[in-house]
């Protein structure tokens, strides 16, 4: 039997920060309200595209695995925010990496995209059709924040995370995964006009996130709990067998509610939403990278992961970690810096969504 061991991991987090206090300069809110309702303190905003961020995370993952890009068979990019839809962004990343022989595709199931991608790539390795894959989650979601909607614009941040998975005969990597999509719940999290529609021909386009926070909250907890029950049963495990839980980072209260429902001690849960907010498809690989850096991942650990996103898509997976928790090498690749402030970066977005932020600009 083939398995797909995780041998490399890498992330890219943009340097520019938008703190809750910064946010309170643009919308009617406060650090106290945002932190108590969501667990978020700040988010990072990117001056480069989803593809550039995903490329750097992938470079770092390849270095950690000690794998040459030319040996990769498949590049999967999980993302809701590709700069272009045709051609796909995975092909941009593949070319920039020099992954000459790799196939490349984008996968969009919103925040669950990385987990869906892991499941697909792992199954391809298990089936024997490929041997090495890069699975990336990257999002530049800051560009879709509608500053006239204070109930949602504070929730998201940009970033990228990636893993290298490789064929092995040892029982390692993503052992079981469950993917689902909750019926009749497409409208509660929706970015109308983000794609090709007749309104493009008339120029009548306004991209704005529609959001029903409490509806999503309830569906997310139930959907993830159902997927977790499914994967635990398939692996013959209970919550007590799990060493670390790395969930999607959308709201700390969702994570706490889920942990309580599963009787899972919060000390075993990876939480980094305070630092990054919700980075959508990047959230789980970013959290996994931080868990490794913080030495919370130990050799041989059994790790549970779960996610949900627009659709409402849901999923969970059980990962068995190998003996190695240190990167083999590091990469010195980087992204050209931006020399303005976060407000300068967002100037066009403020204008698009009708927010007067002229007094905050330095350029
Ligand atoms: C968005 C979310 C944090 C809101 O928390 P909540 O407890 O449901 O808060 P509510 O929407 O009920 O709003 C409560 C009050 O705060 C106000 N409020 C909303 N946004 C605010 C803000 N940024 N600052 C201050 N007050 C705000 C509301 O107007 C409302 O006021 P009212 O009681 O006077 O009407 C929460 O519902 C959530 O995280 N949902 C899921 C998020 C998610 O799934 N995201 C992405 C999916 S991958």
C-alpha cells in the first residue's frame, strides 16, 4: 500500500500589518469588539499576487523537503483569489519554481481548498499515478474586503502555506480524509461577480462579500464535527488518540465550540488566528508551519485537521507525522519589499468601497 508522507513545509506571510486599532481608523469598530468576537488581533496584507505568495511558500517547502522542483509531478494550488482564472495560477507557480515535468491545477473550494487539494493529491500518490506533489494554499483576500461592511471586513488576511508530499510504503501522511458540501447553504457566504458573468460585458460589476456570520458559525461547527466523526471512525480513533488538532482559523469561538463538542482539550489545539485572521485556503498550512516552528509537532504524532468555507464546503483529515520535524534546508528566496504603509497599499480598495482614507496616506 502507498502512502503520501509530508516531507516539507513552508509559508509566506506578508510584512504589512493591519491591526485592529488600524481598522478602527477606517470603520466603526474597536480592538476590544473584534478580539472578543473573533480572537483576531491583526492581519497581514500583501502587495504581491496570490501566485507570488504561493511560489515563495512552495520554494520554502521544497527546501524543507530537500526536493528539487524538477522532481515534482504535480502542483495543486488551493485558492479563491487567483489573480487570473485563465491560465491557472498553479502553472505560474510551477514555471517560477522550475517544476518542469509537473502537472498544475487550481482548486477552489474556498477555505477548504488546501484540505481538498491534500486529499486529491494524496489519493493520486496512493493510486500510484504520481510520486511527489506540492499542495499550496494561497490567498490575497484583502482585495475583496468591503469596507462598508464592518461585520465582515475585519475577518480576513493574506498569506500562503505549502507542503511537499512524497510516496512512501510507511503509514504516514494524510491517512483518511472526508470532504462534504452542506446542502442549500451557498448564499450565506458569497462573493457575487467574482468570476465570469454577463455583468462583465456591461461593466456593471461590484464585488462585495455577502455574509451571514451566525448561519456560517452553526453550519461550520456541525459540518466539521460530522467530517471529524467520519475520519476518526475510519481510522478507529477517538479524540483521546489525537495529539494535536490543527483546525481552520476563522473564529476562535468556532474553534472553542468545536473542541468542546469533541471533548478535546484546548491545550492540544493550534490557534494562530490572533496573528493572521482568516487566511482562507492558507490557514491550515500556515498553522501547521507554525506548529512545527513552535515545536508542537513531535515525531510520530497523530494530527487532526478540519476546515469549512464558502459552499459551504467542509472537511477533516487524520495525518500521521513522520520522525522528522526539522526542515532539511532553508531557502533564501524572497519577495521584493513594498516601501509604503498598509494604508498606502489599500488606497485603491478604500476608493472602490467608498471609504475616505486620504488623511491616512503617506504617499
Ligand atoms: C462575524 C462574527 C464574528 C460576528 O459575531 P456575532 O457574535 O455573530 O456578532 P453579530 O453579527 O451578532 O453582531 C453583534 C453586534 O455587533 C455589531 N457589529 C458587527 N460588526 C461589528 C464591528 N466590526 N465592530 C463593532 N460592532 C460590530 C452588529 O452591528 C451587532 O450590533 P447590534 O447587536 O446592535 O445589532 C461571527 O458571526 C463569525 O465569526 N461568523 C463566522 C465567520 C466565518 O465563518 N468566516 C469565514 C468563513 S470561512
